[in-house]
């Protein structure tokens, strides 16, 4: 039992035990040592024992306090230390339940701003509970980024570590500038996989204008990243084709002369004008031009 206090008293064993029995105090481990009697009583009875033997003829003292009393005294004497230990344990438990830092590592670390944006959108963030984070959704979205071949997200203590690996064949060929237009026209569509769209559908652009910026927002902060995505631009052009006369064969040849590799015609019209030695086909046409960056 952990609540037994050992008492040493100078008195006859018969007299002492008789008094204790009369007071209905349970006695344990009695042992006589010369003129002294050693015995144990429960902590709750210690004061009663001292009250019974409070006369000067009895030499009574506590020989050994109970484990419970010693532990309680230890706690009281070291209250600050114990409180600090409890606070440390509580802080460690809380810290382990929250994300205090996000780290992006691996060969795809140049995608950190975009990876961080995805992780934040999926519920993670500094000083947010880890339980609010949708890891599987974040992993899928990160794997859809350009050249990403592997993604592993794990929590180490209070740090959320996102390991992103990319195709080494394309790692050195990553373009780190904005996606810029190589023609004049009207934007029909812009898709920014990484970075920030600089234009919207319906905007007119000139050659050299930025279409996707190589930066993004992380919270309220603008951070650099790669630009990845594509834009569809509607372009308009006029071409002329000389023929000796207007004929079905010459019309086909005139229209074929404005065919563009990899482009899609939106509309195509022509008029035939007479000229010295034949005719000129004046062809007005619109086509869809696609330009991309870091999507190979």
C-alpha cells in the first residue's frame, strides 16, 4: 500500500497496541526494536496516533513517510518544475496537432509558390490544425503541374513537408519568364496552370505583351514562380494571290496558299480583282493561334 506511514515510538508493545486497538486504528508491519516499537498506519490515522501518544513519556516520531505523502511533498516543493513540464507536454501535443511551417523540397522546389498556393487552398497553413488539410486532393493537384512526376506530403512534427520531383529531362529546359504573345490579336482563352493570367478573354494584345505572369499570390504576398499554361489568340490577316484567270483550280490554289501549320481557321473570305495579266485573289481570314509555355 502506498499510503502507509511508518512510526517509531518508545513504549511497550502491549500498551501501544492496546491503545491503538481501542482507537480503532489499523496497524501494519509491527516490529519491536529494543525499547521501541515500529509500526505502520494509514496516512489518515497519523494525526490520531500522535494525539494518543502526546504525553512526554512517549517518544514518538515518523520514521518514514508513505510513498503518497513523499510524492505529494515532491510535487509541492517542485511545483514550478512540474508546471513547466506539464506546459511543455501540452505545448508539444498542441504543436504536433498544428502545422507551424510548410516546406517544399525536391527537384520541383522551383514550383514552391504554386505548390504552396495549392496546399493553402486545401486547408493547410501556418497555425492551422493538420486535420483540416485535404492531403489526397492536394497531392492530385500538384501531380497535375507541369513536368511533376512524384509528390509526397507528410507531416514531420509541426512541419508539413511537400516533396515534389519533376522529370529530369525537362528540368533544365524550364522557361522562367512570362508567357508573351508572338502576334497581334484578341484573346479567346487563357489558362494559367502556374503563374497569374495577365489578360482575360476578349482583351486585345500586341506582339510582346505578357499573357501569363511568372509570379503568383501567396496570401497577400506576390512571389516569383514559373509561368506555365497556354493562350488562344484570334488573329486576322489579309493575303493576295496572283493567277492568270479566275477558275476553280486557281481558287483552290489561292485558298491553299494561306494554310497555316497547326492553326485552325475561324473564317475565310476572298474577292477577285482584275489586274494586268490576270487576277488577284484578295483573301481575308481569321484563325486561332495557340501559344504555350512550360507544358511540354
